[in-house]
C-alpha cells in the first residue's frame, strides 16, 4: 500500500495544482466567481480521481505487494503477473524479468563451460608435468650428493607447487570429489610426514607422532592428507632452525557431542598477534611470511576452505619465538547400529 501511494504522489500533486488553478483562472479573466459551480466541478473531478485510484490499486494489488516484499517467492516468474490481474505494467515487467533471467542463465552456462574447460586443462597440465618431474627425480639420484640433493630440493618445490595448483582447481568441484568414510588418523599423519621426509631431513627437524592407533575420524582421506601436508610443511619451514621437533598429537572424543582434536605443534618463530586473525586470508603472508621468501599465502587459505567444506574446524594459536599450534576438530563419528 505504501508503494502504491508513493507512485501516485506525482498524480495527486498535479491534481492539487489543477484545483488551485481554477480560482486563479477566474481572477485573471475577471469573471464572477461561482462557488457552487466550482465546488461541484471539484467534487466531480475528485470522484473520478478516486475511482481511478481504486481501479489502479485493485488491478495492481498483487504487483505492488510483490515489489514491496523483501523475500523472493518460489514461483517468482508468475508472481508479478497473474491472469486475473492482467495489468499492462506488471505484464511488461514480467516479460522483462523473464528476458533478463534467460540472459543470466545463458551467461551462467557459458561461464560454467569456461570454468569446466579451464579445470580440465589444469588437471591435464598438472598430470603431464608430474611425469617429467618424476623422471628428473630418478635421474637426480644418479648424480653426486651435493648436485643431486640440490636438484631434488628444487624438484620437490615444483611438485608441491603443482599439487597446490591441482587442489586449488579442484575446489570448484569439491562436492563431486569427496568420499567421506572412517579415516585412521595416525596413518594419515604418518603419511603426511613421510611425504615431507626430505624437507624434515634438509631442515634438521624431527617429527613426533602422539596418536593412538585406534583413533578414527570421519573425513575424506585424500583431502585430509593434503590439509595435513600443508600444515606440516608450514611447521617445518617456520621452525626457525635445526634441532626442533614437530609434535602431531590427537585427543579422542570420549563422550557424545565431543570432537576429536588433532594438533600440529612446532617450536618455531611463531606468528605475531596482529597477523593471527588474518592467517587464513588468501595471499596473506604476514610479517613471518615475508621472512620466508617462498611463502605464497595460499596454504592456510586452502586449509581453511577445505576444512570448512568437510565440516571440520581449524584454529591457530601462536606465540612469537615460542611456536605455533594448529588444531583440527572433527565431529564425533556416529555410533555403530545397536550401540
């Protein structure tokens, strides 16, 4: 109703102006002013105006209500135009909205096709690059220790970069690329350490697993392994020097409603307080990241995105020059039937 009166405000203003012009016209023409005749004409025109406004409101009532509503109806295509309220304005607006919707859907389809082509290209390219990297790694083993180790180090960086590109691209189809099942936590953590063993050796860092064999969590093993790999890599790179230990521990959920917590704790340079709230932002490297020139700022962003989509929680606590602890929280697995 309020929208209806807002739209009719100019009409009412012009009507009031017209009513005021009648006495003015009498005075300008120096004609005898007949109050009865003027009042009669005014009331007649007012009656016509009221009839028009009532007719206008009744024929556009649903139209105004939908425009004033702050929620979109389920069947919005026909919400602005009904057969029993065939108002030209609502019909024209409905046609325009349908045309815009068609244009939007066409653009959406084209964009989706472009993204699919891009994702397919990235997947193929990464897999093609993995083959020469593997061949180069085998070749580097035949070289002398110093040269071979240097080449192996660079190849590992390339391999890690390719892996990050691949998983970043796969986020676009995340729902089509997950399989949630019970995952043995110690096994996945050990695998993440094993994949980064050369990095541990090169940095002089030790890994300590404090996870019981029987602890399982519900997750996707492939994505969880990537998440742990990113966290472990950060922990090693920011350990600050040889002789440090990275501890990977887990606390089992003991009661319904509790969660299983996995922690990765290092003894490194830590994160300054000002940067803690932004560590999960894309491309954010922070003060410590600028000290590590190869930091991209994408690792923890991917960790956060993947954990959110898997239904896990991730948090970070840190003290400068003391160390950083990354905690992953997993929902308690459902109890077996009959228990």
